[in-house]
C-alpha cells in the first residue's frame, strides 16, 4: 500500500524543509480537495483489504465525519460548486487520521508473515 517517500529525508534537513514547504503548501492547495472540504486521507482508495480494515478501526466519530465529508464533496461536485471559504478544510485541519492506522496494520501484517515463516527446530546438544 505505502509508496516510497522522500518525506523523511526532507524533514531531517531544515534547509531542504524550508525550501520544500511553500511548494508542498502550494501543491496541496492546487489539488483542490480542501476546497471541497476533504482531507488528504479521504482520498485514499478503499480497494485494498488493509484500507478496509483501517476504516473498521476508525473511532465512530471519525468514521462519521469521513462519510459526511465524502458525501458533501460529492454533492458539491454534482452541483459544480465549491464550498464557502469558512467551510473549506484549512491546512491545520488537514491531518493524517487514516495513514497511521494503515501503517500499523501493514506492520502487523509483516510481523505475522515473519512469525508464520519462522522455522522452529530442536535444540542441538
């Protein structure tokens, strides 16, 4: 599910972070999902089992809010309108709520695969 990322490399270098942050903010604003009231994690496709499991693990309030944001964005899309400025997602409200759960599930899956592949043998004397 997760793709390789340069985020860790960039965030460890303050000079590179200062250079990239305006570009990242511009890109997020140009993507347009915030103008529909969505968050970045709302755009993750629900096609994999990992994401479906992560959605089941969401707290009820967060799951309800996610469905509300998706339905509102769909209605705006059908009407060819954007939300008013006060209802659009602000950058500080656009935090990762689903990605940490997905990473946790992927780590559990890797650990499960490692444990299943482990071979236990008798100790030699």
